[in-house]
């Protein structure tokens, strides 16, 4: 009974709010047009403060200052995120760097509202994720159970009742100019808290959502009225409209925010398949002490160096040597010191003499039920399998084990193929520099959509790390087909958005400065926060 009443109340509240949008938006645009005609922002701010009760705090995102010179002051940014995987924090830090570049003097903080002010079970978010990510079946069950409307309504109501007030007070202590959420669990209740804070204090704090998934996303990402929502793919845009009923005008297709080094490298390299691009890549290989004339296969398993990398490296080495492919295999071991030392000390002759399964062509049923690999990839794989027993000179293969590296953009430029788990940030960074990818694992749930994203855009494939022989054979077939490699690289470049972080920051900055002009000198009055 309570749930029905609560749902009805929310629907009635939403309907009543919508009636005021057209009127208040028209008033807001008229005020902003004064700036374009040379009017005073102080006059606008005074009028806004005088008529604050008529201002629609929830509908901020459709107008920006007309004069770019008025949108360059420093900002106080509050990022909402949590350490449930490295991608959310990485996205926040990528955006933070762009804010500091384009709005000098800007400062930022990262806040996990649930760890600070959540009740059980929300305050266990980080520890629960660590457990569930190590037990994929449990994660899959909980992900799909929670990705439903009844669950969403229940958790929204419960978290709002139990945590909203404390979250509102916590946000107020930061006195932000803008809030940017980069985590699906930090949408509904923090958004409610920000709106209430704005109403209570008279200072509008715009709230933006940056979705950090590529091909699939949890329903909790999507709310009807953030100021703007930035998404990386058409798949996510459709999800936002269907699951969150987010209006088209509030959704911006930008790509995933990635580290600024990738935009720099993408600009310097240009098209990696052209003469100039190839020359630049050779220069980067030399700088990294890699053979400039050999293709490079880059293996990554995350910061902990996981993902069955040991076996994958052995099979790649074996296939390259046996099928006459000269190559350098670079392995980012992260903090896995044992793996790095093992690669340095490995007896590679013993690897060649070891037990390796001989592959055959996939039969019809296996092709039918696997993901939609391109016809060209299938042909390259079949051709490589047909030629695997032909006599040929042994390939010259070097294996380089690396620890935790900070210049990953350089290594991705140098690489010809990336072998990695299906993290959205890694995929977006690879696409930004036109790098084909072989995915070997994913966390069931949202990361399954990342696999589909890569395959649909034709710049990679997925073969489980549990099938290392097949993975190695397909990577070998790619290196033996230069036309396929060119096609995949161009497909990756068409998909990549190296300047996404800067594009997002410019848009957020302009809208935030609009509200700062309307707010005038208003600061948060903590006495009004209750």
C-alpha cells in the first residue's frame, strides 16, 4: 500500500512540476538575452534573486551565456563517484584536468555520498563490489535483479527517506558551483538533495550526469531531469530515453571522457594507417625501446595484471613463432610483480615444446551461435588455419614485461593490437588512437554491452581467456592480413572520440557560468540547510 501511494505521489509531483516548465523557461531565456544585447549580469542576478520563487531550478540545461568571455572564470566542481572499479574515478579525473585547463584556477573534490552518509546497505557499496566482481555469477544475478523498475522505485524511495538529508548537508559543506556525477548509484537521491539545497539557499547548483558505459548501462544512471546527460553511444542514448524518460534536448552524444594524453597523441599521429601516421608510430616505438619494424601486441589486464595473462602470452608466443610472425609482445603487468618476474625468467624454448591444442576450422553451429564477427575476420581466421602446417621460417618474437606504466597512451600508439578485458575506458582510449582490440573477459552485466559495442563497430572481437589457443590464432590471423588491419584501424578511428572530455567540460562550464551570472553573489547559507 505504501509503495502505491509513494509512486502516485511521485507521479503527481512530476506532473505539477512539468506545468511550470514552459513559463519559467521563457522568463529565463528572456533574462539571458539581455546579456547578448549588452545588458548587465548584475541586473539579471538582482531580478533573479527578487523573483527566486518563480525560477525553475530543475530546468537549467538549455541555455548558455552568449559571450564566451564571461565563461572563463574558475569553478568549484564536486564530482560524485565511488571506487567500484577504476573507470569512474578515471573519468572524473579526466574531466577535472580539462576543467583546470579550460577554466584556470578551478578546484574539485571527489565525493562518495554512500560511504560518507549512507545507511546499510548503501554504505557497503565499495566492499560489496570487490566481492561481487571476484564472483561474476553473483554479480550477474544481482545486476539483473536490480536493473528492474520495481527495484529502482524501492531503492529510490528508501535512499531518499533515509539518506537525502545527510547527503544534502554533505554537499553544502563543499559549496560547489556545479555537481558532476560519474556513477550510476549517485543519481536520484543526490539530484534530489541538490535541488532542495538550491531551493533552500537561493543558489542554483546545476547537476550533470556523465555516463561512463559504452554499450549497456544500469537503469539507475537515468533520471528525467539532470541539467544535461552526456553519453558515449546511440545504445546509451536510447536507454536514457526509454528507462529514464530523459528528453532529447538534455542528452548530449559526446563519447567517453578519457585521459587528455590520448587527444594529444591522436592529433599528432593522425591516421595511423597513412605514411605519416606510420612514421610517427615508429618514432614512438623507438622512444619506448621497442623494435620499430615489428608489429606490437599490447596485453593489459587492469591495474592488478589479471585476466589469465600468463597463458595468453604463452599461446601468442607459440603461434607467432610457429607461423613466422615477427612481433613484440608487451605485457602491462600492473602491480602483479610475480607475473612481471615470471615473464623475465621464462624459458621460451620450453613454451614451444609444451602442450598446445591444434585448432580446426569452426563448424557451422559454432559460427552460428557466436557473436557477430565480420566476414573478413572469419576469412582471415580460416586462411590462417589452412596455412598453419605449412613450412616457414620461425617468427622472431620478443616478450616485454612492464609494471605499472603512466604513459599508456604512448604504448597504445605503438601497438598494432590490444588484448584486454572489456573495460569501457580502455576501449574508448584504444578507439581514440585507432587501435584494434581483442577482448578476452568482461564482467556480466554492463560490460557485456562493451563487447557488443566493439563488434558492432567492427574494430575488434571477443574470445574468452578460457580459450587462449583460439585467441592467439585469431590475433595471428589479423597480423597476417594487412588489409583487415587497415580496415579495423579505420573503423576504430571513426568510433573514437579523443576530445570527449574537453567537449563535455566546455558545455558544462558554459551552463554553469550562466547560472553563476543568474545567482550573482549568492553563497550557500548553511543556516538554511536543514
